[in-house]
């Protein structure tokens, strides 16, 4: 079992009724999919806010960052780095900024 630290943008923290970082438990491989699945199980009110209900694709204007790198376009079953799996580094969900 892996305890993953997740940092959510303010609007999702408000929806989930949490302050600051949250932690989720992931069994097996720690991947984008398994972290997001665990997050939605722990906070069901987030279902459909990060990923589309049907396609399970990342919502526009949300990005995923891992170890200071953008993982938004990685395949969902890509294993996350050991630093995230061990809880040393957080998994970040960031609200993208549009405009110019």
C-alpha cells in the first residue's frame, strides 16, 4: 500500500471540503490512473471534475505535475516516479491558466 500526497487547486479543495494537501492510499502500481481512481474513491464529489465521466480523459484546463514535470499527456498507466510512490514528493493537480 502506498500513501500518495496530492495537492489540489483551491476550487477542487473547496468542493472536496478539505484544506491543504490530501493523502490517498494506492494498492499496487502507482500510476496516474491509480492515483486519480483513489482520489475519486476517497472524495466522490470530485468524480467528473478532474476526468470526464465517460472517457476518463483529463479535463481541459487541468494539468498534472510530478517531480516538477508536466505529466498531463502521459498515458494513464505510466508508473509515477518512486519519489511520489514513497510519499516524498506530491502529485499536483494544477488549474491551467488560459489567455495571453
